């Protein structure tokens, strides 16, 4: 076992982790980034459509309008103090990224180009606004490359292909992490004054997902096992446009450029569900509309998909109908949506310039996660009590700027705004704090669990258990939910957790690049998060944002303007059958913007 010591250790090298590492190091901290993937392979690199900020480069815009859309899109569950920070600091953060060298697309005057995206409007919902800054449809890729270069320049130390498996606590503080070096199988301890988790999402809980194979929620599971609650886990976003059968994401930017959703009758069905904003309604609304169309037998050829049409003749017809002067042609689409065209041709054999794309909703984004305040400090209860030394940012965190449903482009904003805040807060903290000693034998418990997995001798491989969990979660805790279904999902996951303990087997018992072992460990994280999701979902007896209950179809603001906090109970931190949870709803939603403007108070969403 090797031990390393740094002022700050950042777990994860996506947009949030790199932003935090950059700002912590610029603030004078000695920083290491520990990442299971090579940094530029992080999922942030797959973000296509854009990053939202009220720059107003093409038409009038205002951070307060951005905040309003975010609160409304989040179905009023977002903490409005966090939303205010998100909308205001987005502007600054994006200009900083530009100055770091990020090659944004430009307007003819040389300003950052902006496009439309679902749910983003001007003047408190009046009409769609161009707010998404983008670098063609490779925005996340460019963010990642830019930040990685800046981190290297700032002497951030990278430990690539190190898989973090535990959080070390001592004297009520987070004092470090344990990681397995993938190339050797050796255990490393990272002793730190401050540890920030930026480990991304867990879309792999579901069968059809836009998320990469690596998105197994490790960081969230690790801190959860050490006593940190998970917040708002019932809110998981299904993106409306995943490539049929595969889940590969087709960016909302397609509809931003004028793409239209059509059913088997060639009807633009969103006119029915969101008469005002139509195909650009927020994602929860569009995903549910697609499901309703499919239920009515309006899927293409009677199958479980509808069409997304970006062919110039279709787009131009609808633009003309709406009285707009803008027109598109093949060359424009090929340039603005280059990556999308390539994805469709490669994975579906469909050329979007000549035929419509087959799409279905796909599990996409975790609104819930590790609770934090607006400085990315992890908080462990409704009184905002900070756990010293522990931070989280990005998709694994829940500062709750997205509430019950995230708007497109707002995740990238979240990464840069709260990653930056986390980095700055860490730089400040490590100047004041001293190292808390490591406990004796900091790797004992996790080593025993890893060895148990390495030597497991049951009959079922991790991939088989994973598939069963994904199928059950997709049908029972997916876009639409009902008590009996959710309970079925919970009991399926509990049974799989039992088998995880008693019936698992892996083929590779070695040490070097043992991906078999790592996948088994990741499955444990998925099983934990699936169970927390199900148990949080069954308790929330209302429909809000990404959580849509068929047995409680209305939003209930009298009872449910509160967050869910789920704590693990019991002594054994690892997945074993039933897990006792303590769930409370004592944490109230922050509605401070409503004190300034009544329009931030909950009201029926009309599209
Ligand atoms: C296909 C796709 C398109 C998207 N498009 C957009 C968009 O256009 N606009 C937008 O705003 N959002 C978009 N999103 C959402 C957004 O990209 C993600 O929410 C965001 O990139 C997450 O960033 P992150 O920094 O939190 O984590 P990630 O970028 O997912 O990075 C996670 C990091 O954690 C590390 N890690 C994980 N587990 C461990 C472990 N156990 N040990 C060590 N390291 C670990 C990984 O190596 C990785 O470096 C999209 C998402 C997808 C999937």
C-alpha cells in the first residue's frame, strides 16, 4: 500500500473535477486529481448541445430570466439561492472559459454564438431565447480539453486510471480516500485536508441510457456508505431523444435548430401537449408526451419509437408556418450538428439529412445526489451542517439548482459554476486547516470487501445481475411510476443485492487491469443507488418534474415543497440484500427569489 499526501484531492476529472482542481491550484493549494478514466475520456466530453448563459449576444437576455426558466423547469423544487448563483455566475464563467482558449462558435460580429434549447425563454416564459453557447455540437469535448490543458499548466498532479473505492473519515472529518491503481491492483491512500467528489452520474442503473459505461455512481455510493445522505434521488431525468434501441443521445440542439417530433401519422404531436413552446418544452414534459403517444399506438410502425425530423424541407416548412424568416439548408445542418449526423449514420444507419431519426426516451441525468451548499461543501442534514473536509460538485452533487428536472445546457453551467466555487472554497479551507491524522488501518474494511469479490465463487456474473437490475428499473422506476411497480422494483433490487453477496462469480482473480473485478464493484454501487432511488420514489406521493406518479398525478405544493434526504442505516456498508434507510423530508426548498419577484412562486406549468 502506498500513501500520498496533498492539500486537496479531487476525485473525478470531468468538467466539475477539472474546474475545481484548476481553481484550488490557482488559489495556492497542492492538488491531485484521481480519476478512473483518462481525464479527457470523462463523460463531459460527450456533451454536445451547449452551455447556457444569459450573454444576450443575439437577442436581449437577463440572468433573472435564466433563473426563472431554471426554477420553472425544475418544477419549483430547485433551491433558489443556488439557481441565482448559477444564472449570474454562468456569464463570468463562460467568458473565463473563452479567455482560456475555448473555441466557441462565433456570430458574424465575432461574439460567442448562441442557440435555442428546451425551456429557455426570454421575459419570464414569453418566447424561446438563444442562450446556449456552443462549439459546434462538441461543447463538452472543448470544455474538457481546455480545462485539462489549464490544469497541466497549473501543475495539478494527475493519477489517471486510479479507481477510488472508499472515503476515509476520522474525528468527524473527511481525511482522504482509498483507490486501486488499475494497472497494478495496488491500494493507494490519498491523505488530504480537503476531498472533492466529482464522479458524475449513474445512468447505468437503467436499461436504455445515454450514459457511458463508466457512469456507475461510485462517488455517491462511497460517501453514502460512510454516512452522508443522498438527496432527491427520486428525480432522475429521461431525455426525450435517445437513438431507438441504443439510448445514444441525440442532442436537444437538434430541436433548438428547428427539428420536429412526429408520430406515425406525421403529426407534430407536441402541439397537443405544449401548445406554446411545442418541441422545446422541458425534457420531462416531452418524454412523457412521447410515452403517451406510444401508448396510444402512435409509434412508428406500431413500435416503441417516434421520429425526430431535421431535414431542411421539414424545418423550413415549420419555420415559415411560425412566421419566422430564418431558413436552413443541408450545409448549415451539416455544420451545426456535425457530431449528431455522424452518430446517426454510424449507429442507426440513418442519414438525418434525408430521413427522420428514430428516437425514444433515454435515462440521462441525476438531479439528486450528494447534498451540498453553494460553496460545494457537503451538508449532512436539513440544518445545512457541513461535513468538514468533504466537497462535491457536478452531476454527483445536489446543490439543487436543477430541482425536480434539469434544463438542457444547465449541467455544463453547474459544473463550471459550482466546480469553480468548490475549488475556491478548498483553496481557502486548506490555508486554515491542518491535516487530521489517518485512522489506523484505513484500508482494512474495503480491502476485505474487494478480496471477497475477487474470490467470489457463486454462479452469476456481474453483467447478468446488472442486466436484471436495468430491466426492472426501466419498467418499474422509469418515466411513469406507480406504487405497485416501484415496490416491485425495490424487491427485485433487494433480491439482486442478496445474490450479489451469495451468488456472484468473476472470471479474473488477478491484479493487473482486472476490469472484471472493478465491474463487480461498480455493480454494487449501482445496486445501492437503485435501491435509494426506489425507496425515495415510493415515499413521494405526488408528481413533480422527472418523478411522475400515475397514482398521484398532481403536484402537491402544500405537502411537498421539500427535499428528500435518505440515510443508510446498519453496520455493514456494502450491498447485502435489504438495506435499511432512514428517509426524512425536513429540508425545505429555498424560495428566496420569490421574495424579490412573485413569479418565482410555484404555479401550474403552462407550455
Ligand atoms: C451524451 C450526453 C450529452 C450531454 N449533453 C449535455 C449538454 O449539451 N449540455 C449540458 O449542460 N449537459 C449535457 N450532458 C450532461 C453533462 O454532460 C453531465 O452531467 C456532466 O458532464 C457531468 O460532469 P461531471 O464533471 O459531473 O462528471 P463526468 O464528466 O461524468 O466525469 C466523472 C469523472 O469521475 C471519474 N470517476 C468516476 N468514478 C470514479 C472512481 N470510482 N474513482 C476515480 N474516478 C472516478 C471519471 O473518471 C470521470 O473523470 C450530457 C450528458 C450526456 C451523457
